[in-house]
């Protein structure tokens, strides 16, 4: 990653509205060349509007959006041959075979499957046994890999993937991120969006988006380390009962269910972990719930996002 | 591989792999020719007719003989009174009746007029008026002959239908059918196939490509030109082979004009696709906005002269109207470009205007 080089994506105060709805609100960020940059956020956060603008399909209402140094509005045609794009829904022709789809998109981008093979070879190797199968009959994970091949076959300088793993099984998701790792290692700049927070840790840097705004941008490690309060995992048989009780605890900052445990964040910074555990246990027992297992844990990326998103929503309500 | 060739290949795959649609598009015109040719004929045959003759004579028997020997009519009987006619018409056994006056023979010889009543089942006004004109023609010819034979002098009016002397309806419907089929195949299918890419999201991927939207559209519509042309050949072949429709003018000119109309329909399809977001909208727009005018306002089904003035003025912007004039001119009258240049120019102008409109509305972005 070359920090000194000009940014691959340079967005300044970008705003986009649809009627009365502000889909993207004064966004500013940059993506460095060779970076794997992720946008994490719930549906409706404005990720798709942002991606469509980055690939020249939408025009900003305000601000500037530059990709590879080119303006997405004025340098439209220069940019279109240099970016790779995989839209939210994998856009393939279900009645064409995998190979026919790939051939078609290669021809549309002015190249051929043979020319592009050196770039897509690691992905295509997994697809080759199904080359003659109709795209509509491929599994979700295969479709997604085929779409990636189609977006890469013309050797783009930067790749935009809008929620590529939505609706794909866990194994295929992991395989897909392994492929992205390899592409990034090959020097390709990749910008990806996902609603899955667990995928954030696989990015070099992530931006948390909510309601058209970026709440924070940093490396996953820095985001985890910056969790502002003590965090505990609470384990009890009656998860919902203890959740309701904990939320009434006067010092509770946040309580979220996480799989089969609860993550409890105490509002008091700088207090001894053991003292907090004792207080929480006493409060729970006083409310008629059997003593739970409580242990202090380091914050995961999901905790950090939940914390910032709750803070962002609270700020929204106050403002 | 060249992007255009890639598009044509891909689009051909779409068409060929959707077997049902493919065969419907290819065979529908053929079936329509056969239906129009055999069933929906406006020229009539075997009209069930009765003659009422209270005082039979040699002269009136000659009239009966004329009806009996005509292939257009099937003589159901000769009656002395009108009594049985009502029942016959109501039950559908009779469609027409000729009522001769008492002493027709004597009236023919004298100077007085001969009052003949011609009753026609008018439930279907189109066939009704055709039946009426056939019967009138027979009666007039018989009258003229009888009068000459009777020795007096009368005016003899000889009428003749030029170009289509026997009023064959095949000459009328084939040009209209070509227009109809091309509207469906070229305009509707292009509009649907372009909006399908929007609906499934593939258009998003195509728009990001370095291809200009015009190249995308050109690649998409090219196979439909071929499909439309195949349909024209099929319809013309069937009209000529099965119904013996004449082609009095130049085949090359006819095919060139068909190609022009295909381009016109494609341009209409492109314009529709620029505003329709879904295949359903595109189909409804094509059906209501194109198919109905092509059927109703082109002179295909209803004569333009019988339309109210506002509608008649509107027909001027219906491309099929001009196309029909051209095809009828070439096939039935043997006309060449020297007489049809105006209609051709109008079609060329319309096509160019639509292409420019489509080009201006074709989005290079999503919004």
C-alpha cells in the first residue's frame, strides 16, 4: 500500500438526493491505491447510491467524486474502460452458459476470454467444470464467482463490488473473500460493500455507513481497540429474561444479544472489571434471575459498529 | 471478439433458447395469414338467398337462374309469398332475399319502374354491404339484359373494380398483416428485450462498459431485423402460394419498403424502451400505443374514409397507414417508386425522427 501516491478514490462533500430523500449526505473519504476498502452498513445506508456514483452511473448533486484521478461526471468514458463493477444483484444472463456469459462481457469490454484469462484464472479454475452449465442453474456461490470473472475480464485498475456476498452461504462467502485477498495481493484496488459486519475484519480499512453518512473510517484493529467502555460477555440459560433485566441496570450503556451470549457494555470507563462483574451479578440476582456467567472480553468489530451506530442514531434523535 | 458481434450472438441465443416465444414469433404470422385467408374473409361466398316471385315467368326464371349459378350465392328456394322469410332470417337459414313485384314480366315490358326489394341480414354490416353489392350487381345485369330483350332502350351502367376486380380480400389483408406482424416482432419484442435488461439489472453492467448506449441498442435490435424480415418472407410466401395473391410491382422495392418499415418499428420499440422500466409496461405500451392504431387506424380493418375527422387526421402519424398504401400500391397496382415516393419519404422521415428521439432519450447513466 503506497500512502504517498494519489488516492484511487477521492470523494469530497459528495451529496446525492432522490426527491426529498437524501441518500448520501456530504460524504468525504479516500481510498488508497492497492487497498481493500470496505463499506459496512445496514440496508438503506446509501451504499448502492455511493457505488453507482463511483462507477459513473449516477451524478452527484453536490461535491466532487474522482476515481483514478478522473471525475465521474466529465471523464465518464475514460473511466468506464478502467473500472470493474459488480452490481448488487449479480447481473448475469440465466439462459446463457457460464462461458457464454463470460465471452459476452469480455466482448462488451473490448477484450476476449483468452486475453483476460491471466487475471481471472484463479477464479475461473473453480468454475471451469461448469463452463457449459446455464448461469441460471449455478449455485449462489458459483454465480457470484462468475459475476466476479465478468467484472474482471477486462483487467480493470479498480474493482467496485456492491454487496457481493448478500444471499450467499457462509462457505462461499469465505471463499469469495479469499479470492479478494489474492486480487488485492496482486495490486488491484478493491472497494466493497457488505451488510455483514463479520466481513469488515477482512478489509484493510472500513467505513461504517448509516443513513447516508460515514460514522467512522479506520483499520479494523484500530476500530476494535478504540472501543470506549468495558465490555463483558454474559452467559445464561434464559437469554431474553436476563436481557430485559440488564437493560434496566442503571450503569448499562448497551446490551446486545450476540449468538448465544449477551454483550454487556458498562457506562463507567476506568472502573475495575472485577468490581463491575460483582455489581452486575448482584443486580441480576436481586431481580430473581439465577447467577449468570460473566467475563470481560475485548471488543470485536461488531461491538464497535453497534456502539457507533447506536451513538449515530442517538445523535440523529437529539439533532 | 467485436462487441457488436458479441451482442448479436448473445441476443440470438436469447431468442433461440426461448423455444416457445421463438416458435410463436415465427409461426404466428403464418397462422394469421391462414386465419385471415380462410376465416376472416370479407368477400363472401355461398350467401343463402331466397327469391319471392308471386308470378313466375321466363324473365324472372332467368334471374333465379343467375343466382342459382353464382358461386357467391346458394339459392334456398323460390317462394310465391314473403311469409316464410321472417323465420328464415331469424333462424339464420336465410341471409338475403330478393322480392319481385307481382307481374314483373309485364312491368319489364312497360315504361314503369320495376320495384324490386332486396332484403339483407345486416347483423354484420361489413359482410351485409358486400352481399348487397353482389346481389345488386346480379339484378342490374339481369335487368339490363331483360330490358334489351324486351326491345326498349335503357341506360346501361357498367361498373368495374380496378386492380381487384373480384374484390379478393387477400389483397386487402396481407399488407395489413405484414404491418401488424412487424409491429409485434420488431417494436414490441425490441422494447421488451431492452427493458428486460433494465429489469434484471444487466443494463447496469452494460452501461458501465465503454460501449456507447447506441452500440448496445444496435447490437440488441439487429437479430430482430432478421426475425422481422423472415416474417415478411413467410407472410408473402403464404399469400402467394396459398391464396394466389398477385405481386404486380417489383419484389426488390417491396422488400426494401418492408425493411424501412422494420426500422421504423424498431425505432418505436427503442423509444418505448427509453421510458418503460419493466417488461410489463413495455408490453402494454406496445399493445395499446402501437398495435391498436396499426389495426384500427391504418385502413387495415376500417376504411379511413369512415373515420371521424379528428381520428382521420390522427391516422397521418400512424406509420402503418403509409406502409399499407405502399404495399397495396406495389402488390396490387404494380406501382413503382415514381408514384410511391411521397409515402416512402413520409416513412423515412418518421423513422429518422423516431431514431433521433430515441437517441436523445437513451440514457448514458441510470438517471
